C-alpha cells in the first residue's frame, strides 16, 4: 500500500493550510467565535497526535508499533470531529477557505494513511497475510476499506452539501492514485508492481470521486 514518491508532495499544501488556519483562528476578534471555540480544541488535539505519531514512528519495530496506530487513529478521529464542526459552523467564504478547506485536505489524506499505517504495522509484526489471503489480495481489501470509509465520511459531510469541502475527497483520491501509480506495471515505479493492488486503488478512487460528485450534485438541486 505504499504510494508513489510524488504522492507525499501533498504534505506541502497540508502544512501550509494548517499554518493558514492557525494564523486565522489566532487573529484578533476571531477567538470568541463559535467556529473557533468548537473546532480549535479538536484541531489542537489532532496536531498534538500528529507530533506524537512522528515521534513514535521514529522507533524501530516492534517498539511503539501499536503506539503509532493509536496515535494515527487519534489524529484521524480528532480531525474528523474538527472538520464536521467546521463545515457546520463556517459562515463566510473566508471561513471555508482558511478553516474548512485545510482541515478537509488533512483529514482526507489521513483517512488513507490510517488504513495504510495499520496494515504496515501488522506487516512489521509478521502478520502479513491475515484471513489466509495473499499479500496483494490483503492490500486490495484494505484499499477497499479505505474507499468505503472515505465514502461514509463524504456522506456525513453531505448533510451540509453546499458547504462540504472538495479538499477531503481530493486528498483521498490523490493518495489512492499514488498507490495505483506505484503498482502500475507500465510506469515501472516499483520493483514488483502489483496490478491487483493498482486496480483496487483505482476502483476505490473512483468510488470516492463518484460519491463526492453525487453528493455535490444533490446539493446543487
């Protein structure tokens, strides 16, 4: 489930967006608004969990292997709460640009990273083929799970369809596209490309994009 190297370029926009959000919520007159009072604590928890995950990931397995899983689940959960609250409470285009969009981008990529980190931890601990599946089949199953999870999140964001950020599905599709590219034989990016994994990632990306498009279209009616 390792994506192509170019996929990690998304961290640049994620960090810039997070910085823009942090600056915006600290701006004079912003702190007392319900948007920041409701979103801020969860965003802070997410950033803290991200820092702890980075520290835990620096230790060789099996030291703190499950710690990285716990931290990334905490990161995903807190980002999701922050995003849902931001979507509900954003009032202006600036709110949606500087709060909702950055949180959506971060949460979208972490949705895929949560599944990938869990799979990688199992692999490091010697649990490489759960359920008796081959490694490509297991990876395909996990990618399908990531696509379904993202679809569920998009449907919940769709409660406020006209406010739902496109950055969330865009980040998920970007990550899945990176996994597909890494495993496409024609691109030859991996030593042992897996067409089954590439197909699963591509189908999951189509599922996510299709769900987002349908929710967006329903909101335009």
